[in-house]
C-alpha cells in the first residue's frame, strides 16, 4: 500500500502550454490563467507559481520551460531565479536596492546584467 501512496504523491506532472488559448497554462490537472500569475520563482528543477489570490502552485519544470511563452505575454525576467508579471509591479528601484516591489509586497532582486536592459525597456514604455 505504501508503494501506491508513494507513486500517487510523486507521479509525474504533465504540463501543456495551449497556444490556441493564449492566456491559459495547464499544470497537471489545473488550468491557470496567465493574468492571474504574479510571479514565478525557480528553485532547482522546480518552478513555483505565485497567484493573485495568494495561492502557490509547484511545477516540476524549470523557468526556462515557461520563459518564452510568458515573455511574449507581458512578463519580464529580472534575474535567473524569477519571472515577474509586469502588471503586478508596484515600484522599481534601479538605484539603491536594485529591486522590484510587487503588489503583494514581495521584493524581487534585479541581477546586475538585467539592470540596464530593464531600465531601457521601461524608459521606452514611458
């Protein structure tokens, strides 16, 4: 019985990115609307999705797997371990802390290599 329980808890999760519904990600048995994602955090070979409602979904895929799909839909990658929804950004500090503060008061560090490209992108948008 414990073998079946172990298999059930650690069964592989299939992830489908639906191209026809550009705002939906299917993570295992859950469908997630892209606009409800605040940020993704990478941890090894796993990605944690932080949602608007405060919930968290863990995926067995790396950030690289989701990167192109999300960058085309209004997300940015401020560091190697994070992807952020631009609609969830509250403030950006390029000078002292070099970080992004999100609407849920989470603070994401901006890597040294991403400061100039992000600064240029936000200047172009203003």
